C-alpha cells in the first residue's frame, strides 16, 4: 500500500491541463513507475481520479473543510431573499393582494 501512496503523492503534484482524458494524462505524467507497478494504475486508478475531480466531490470537500463559510453563505442568501420579499411586499398595494 505504501507504493500506491507514493504514486498518489507524485500524481498530486502533477500539473495537467483540464481537457478530455485527464486520467490518461496523469498516468503518463507520473514518473518513476516500474513496469511491475503499472498494474496498480489500472481502471480503478482512473475511476479514483474521475471521482476526485468531479464537481460534486470537490464542492463537498470544500464544504467539509470550511463549514463556517458555507453556513455564512447560506445565511446571507436567506437574508437577501428576505429583503427581496419585504420590498416586493411593500410594492404590491394591499387592495391588489386581496383580490
């Protein structure tokens, strides 16, 4: 398992342009891979990178890393919605609301 961790640390530092086939590019950029270890970098390795590079996963990680910021943003959005609803309520006269 330490071999896999070693390759993951190397892959983590690789700079890849975001285009199609990013998993193949990452595998190509990882250096110092012995032939016997290439079996570790199979489809499971590609699935691992696809999962870790997906938007929902990255957003979930940011929320886990910064829960206070996420909560603050939700509170601000609710506040903006409340102010918008208040002004909308003030603009609509009472006689038009009741029919």
